[in-house]
C-alpha cells in the first residue's frame, strides 16, 4: 500500500502516527517507508509525505483499510492531513 500525505496539522497527525503501527501489524503489515527525505528523479516535484506498507496480500491491505480499527484512526487524522492511499498487488 502506498500513501501520499499532505500534513496540515502536525500535532494532530502525530497522534494518528502513534496509533497506526499497531493496527497495521494486526493485519500483517509492516512499514517499508514511513516519511523521510524524498528526491524527485523525474516528473513534478513530490511535496507530500510518502508511506509504503507491505501486507501479505492485497486482501489483507483492503481488510486493514476497511477495518473498524482503522476507521477509528482515520477520525484522528481528520482535519490534520489530506491523503491518497493506493493498494497494489505485488508481482515480482
């Protein structure tokens, strides 16, 4: 799952960041990328925070996102950030 996030209220967003790791782990997910420096190598400059979470499969990613646990976390994030979440089935 790839998330692009534009944080507008860091105090509130930090509360959201405290609760999400446990929820992600509950659904078998683990952070691969959680913010950090970005360098745009091609295309328009990326200005949003990037988060990449690996789940065992696409179904677990969807289960996480649509869970009541995460719905509660999203309420914390409301008004603190704009976000785009994309779940991608991994094929190697």
